[in-house]
């Protein structure tokens, strides 16, 4: 693991969703994802960056909501720097059509 990234268990109340237009829609896929998380936990850490006292995620948002609904108090997060997150936001914006994510 490189010195700029580390994996930590972060309390879900400290994690914010960076996509301001994200709309969560509860459906069967999310319900099955919740059950899977209850049985096996979160399989891959979320990628987050620290902004102030909170952490912000931009990907796997439905999985994060499912983990929260499954009752997890903490989730594993790979913490990256703001510069690297901005590079990832730039890459995500390349594939978006209607709106762009704001850089940190």
C-alpha cells in the first residue's frame, strides 16, 4: 500500500455523498444488496477523501446507502488525497452527459 492511501473503518455518519444530484431509489436490487451486506459485510472499501471533519464519496453510492440501511455503524474506506480525488472526478465527468461533479 502506498503512503498516500490507507484503509480505515469510518463511521457512516461522517461520510457524505459528494454527488448533489444523487437520488436514492429503493428497489429489489438495493434490498438484495442490503441482505448481502448483512450476511457478508462490505466486500470492497469505498474510496473517500477527507473534507474538513467529514469524508466524501462519489462512487458506489447505492452500496453505501444499502450498507447504512443494513445497520452498519462503520464501513471500510480507502482514504485518498483531494488531488487524486479531483483526478477521479475529472474522469467521472468525462462519462457524464447531463451534469458535472464539482471538484473539491
